C-alpha cells in the first residue's frame, strides 16, 4: 500500500501537486452533496462528481456529507465508491450524528459544495471559522445570492472561496455583476454529467415489461407549479414549488402539458413507436399521468407508458441510454441522457433557475427550447430531425461530452493545486 501511495504521489506531483501529505497519508476532501432522494438529478450529482474526483485525484480520501439518503441510493453509492466514507448531520447543530461531520470538516484539507441551487452559507461560515479552504463545484445562483438583506456577508464569503465553478455562464455573470471577485471563478459543468452508474439488469427488465425497444422510444416529463412535498411550502423566496398555485400557474401547467400531448401524438402517429413518461422528480409522477397520459386519445394512449414507481438514477441511466431522445422540462434527465450518449431536448423555463443555460454552454443550443415561446411545431421539427439522423445527433452528443470532460479536467487540476498547498 505504501509503495502504491508513493507511486500515485509521484504521478500527481508531476501533474501539479500531490494528494498525499508529507508523511504519506492521503489528504482529505469533504464533498457536500446527495441533496435528496426524490429527484434523480439530486441523486445523480453525487456519483457523477465522485467519479470525476476519483479519476483525476486518485488516492485522495473523500468524505461524502450526504444531506439525504435512502437504502437504494446508499447501496448504489457504496457499490460504486466503496472507499468513500459517508457522514450525515448538520454543521449548525451539535448532535451525536453531527459529531463525525464536524470532525471531518475541521480536519479536512478542502471542502467542496457540489452542484445545486441552494444559497446556504453555513458551510462557508464553518470552514472560515476553522481555517479550511472551500470551493463550489458546478453551482447555480439566483441574483438574490448577491443582493438584498445579508448580501454583504454572502459576498465576503464567496470572495474567500478557493474557487467557484458555475454550471452555466449566466450564474458567472450574476456573480461578477454582484461584485464577487473570487481568485478562480469560471464555468464548470454540473457534476451529474460525470455519472457512470447504470443498473442495466433492472433497466432492461423494465424495458421488457413496458414493451420498450432500444432507440425506438422517447421519454417526456413536464414540471408543474405544485409543492415538492404534500402540505410543505417552498422556503425559498423564488417559490419554485408553490404550496398554493395561482390560477395562472395552474393554467400554465395545463397549457404546457397540452404541448407535450401534441408532441407525443405526432411522435406516435409518425413513427408508431412508444413514449415513456419518465419521472425526474417523484412529485411530478401523478401530475404527468393526469396532464399528459390520461387526456390522450385511446389510440395514442396505448403507445404511452407512465412509469408507476420512482426509479433510482442508475436504472434511469440504463433506460435513457437506450432511448431515441430524452425530452424534459427539467434539466437532469437530459444530463443523464447525454452522459449515456443519448440526444436530448430541454424545454426549459428560465424562472426555474439559470441552470437551463448549461446546455448552450456545452454547445447544444439547438436542443434548448423555451417551453412557453417555442411552438409545438418547432419542438416536433427538432425531435424528428434527431430521429431522421441519429448518427449525427449522437456525434453531437459525443462532442458536447468531450468538452464537458475537458472542463472537468481543468477544474480538477485546480483542485489538485489547492490540495497541494
């Protein structure tokens, strides 16, 4: 083991810094991630980023601070990353569960907050208190991060970060305009792009049960103006998941679903192939059935399947890898699709956050269609262009993912440099 560590240390030193301390012990990185278990994007960030860290920083000790886990997600992570220690708890509370987390952060060499939208600053406050460097990896922010009450402290903490990689250049612009002057502040893709966990056994069995043939089905999902959890209000000022939708928000949901129903109908009539209503988030499963599946004409509906259970990210990846096109109002099903070589169409709404622009930043602007402004005819044109020349579409995916991994390599070289100090 010692010789292996010495070898890895020599290699990483040659590349710009070692992940081992002078006494030969591996340095430690704490990764805050695993935001939720009811959203395959919030699940997928973690294995994606852990994979990138493991490939570029071999030998580094990684402690995962998981915000939420369940048995399926835990089993998936432990199977793929057996050497990663998993801790839970809170940095703002002294509890028995949090004791190991506090110790891990106090003794780590670097803290990274993984890709997401949250505007929490407690991790920065804790790291500053204990003299630990911290960075942000593939982050998005609303303008309220750098404006309004408390902005002065948030700006100071962001300026003190070792690096800030934003998963789209809109957030980069928001931070710069707001006065953030972090030493390294650049575009860096969402960690979910690194995902490589895939449950092919379960995925193929699901496809068999649902009658889905490889490359002969598309997947769809809208996002509705409905609460994330029953009876629980969205605490964010933007209210992305309102507890009490307004009549206009309800009408927006119905209008957007009507576009998807028309797109699904055109696909079935043109190709005779199937459609899978595929859940990115558990909260949308009933709404997608109600708004897309159930109102379809019977002759179309028999070609459309609404998945009746919430899958894990690895099963989703296995099925997305075999789809013709992933069409989604949410962004992370498309990310998982791209990571597995499948073309996508992201019918976005920017008020959900600037994260939609990541697809433009990686070179796929023609597959980024605004949900309200884009006529269904344009959506159909984009879909059938991919269907007509799948080889060209998959080559486009390959070029985009090549750029994504170039960006990951650049960011990890900087992370290695921070660890070497």
